[in-house]
C-alpha cells in the first residue's frame, strides 16, 4: 500500500474527523460481540460464585452458574465461552489422571452447556497444569518437563473433551508435536467436526499471575515455564511456531498474552492469513480493572480501546474476561 495525499492545505486530515458521521464513514476497523470469546473459571458445587481477589469482577462459578453465564453470553451475541477448571487440590497428582476423567469439572460443564445452551461454542484448555501436583503443563520427572510422554496425556484429555461435546480444543501447553498428535487422534475417533485453536505463540509471561490464582496453580507451581513457553524477546520464533501448528492441523492460531505482543499478531496475520486470535490475559485484565477501580482511568473506554487494538493488529477475535461487559457496552451503542 502507498497512501497518497496532497500537501497542506489541500489535504487536511481533520476534515474527516470533524463529525461523528465522517468519523464513522472513515473508520477502518470494527469491534462487535461476535469477535469475543469469554474465558470462565469453573468450580465444584451449586449456586457458588467465588470472587477472585486479583481479578476484580471475575469469579469462579459452579456448573449451574456457568450454564447461566453461557446463556447470558449467547444472549449478548458472544459466540464462544472457554472453560478453565479450579481443581480440588486432592485431585492433583503427578500422573494428572483427572485431566482425562470423562466426569471432571470441565467435561461436566461442557455437557451441561451443550444441553442447555446449544448455540454457544464451547472451547476448552488442553494442558496438565490444573491437575498437576507440580503446577506444570507437562509431566515432571527429576525436575524436567517431559515432552513426548506428555503428548499421550494431552491426547487423552482432548479426546475426553471432544467426547463431552467441546467445539474448539485449545492446547495451551506448548509441548512440541501436540497439534499433530491431537488432530490425528480426533480424526481417528470420529471427531472430524472439532476445531483446534492452537496457543501457538505463547510467551513465558508475568501477566499470567492472576490466572494462576484463579485456577489454584500459583501455590503448586515449582519454578517457571521457560523451558516450554516462549522467550518474550523472540518474534521470528513465533512465526515458525505458527507455521508449524498450521501444518500440523490447527484451524485457528493464538498469540498470548495480547497487548504486549500486538507486533506478533500483525506479523502472523500478514504472513499466514489464518484465523488469528489474541488472549487478553488475566494480568492485562487486572491492570485495566485495577486502575479503573482506583479512578485512575475510565475503565470502560480503556477496555474498549484495548479490544479495538487487537482488531487493528489483525485479530479475528479476542479471548477476554471483559467479554460480557464489552458486549453490553457495544450493544448500548457506546462504541
Ligand atoms: C495454562 C494456562 C495459562 C493461561 C491459560 N492457560 C497460564 C500459564 O500458562 O501458566 C493464562 C491465562 C491468563 O493469564 O488469563 N495452561
């Protein structure tokens, strides 16, 4: 693209900004409820809504309330909800067996949502960390995270989610080879309809802190995740990972976290043109919400501006804890 304009005063950029009508006509990007995926935290019980201190406004919900949340989201035009379980510490083991239990919290929630709110797409998380006594996304032996042994477990986890009715499988573990292994297993088991949204470029980030509180993994985690999540200094590597995952059968790809990595999103969209998503992670949510609650920024405007930034960078959609708030603001015509 080679934008051309005459010299001032023939060109005055302010002409096209002078009224809401002209601003609307020249707006390049849009944000709608249809661009949002809502991550929710699931817990045991009935009628339970347990606030998460580091994510004001977000709570862990029992399955019955997750179903209500899904219905609310569908009513707002949000196309997908993404489930993250808060696993009872007594169910965490070194073998992570709860991850592929057909009746684990995630799988029960999937079935309940699909039965009662069939129109909303259900996305899941594939990684062992909520079930692992060590808090890591893969099996740990002698302090090392095992890649190939973990793949078999991830496949079992993904198959259990697909059998429960998941529409989109989201491998977030960053083991090598998992997309190919999961895709092959899904096809072999007759789950041709199930999509894979790969957390392809996932960085070892400080912005996941509140999430680890939310799923109860902060206390469990030994060490860090730098041997499998990406170095925040790298950009070319992200392109290689995205290409690799697309070649292994990913339908959609994600960059995570979001706002500090808008450059990666733009490169990925330009290079591959695949359906591309960002995860506006827990720490990003907490920063905006925390500042808003202190009266330091206009929370709603900052929320909407941050989400539009993802669209401008090339995202087809965004996973965001703000999804229902954003959808309501958009519906009310405030964006
Ligand atoms: C773990 C997982 C994480 C998030 C989604 N899946 C945390 C991590 O990798 O430690 C983070 C999401 C957020 O911070 O909102 N498989």
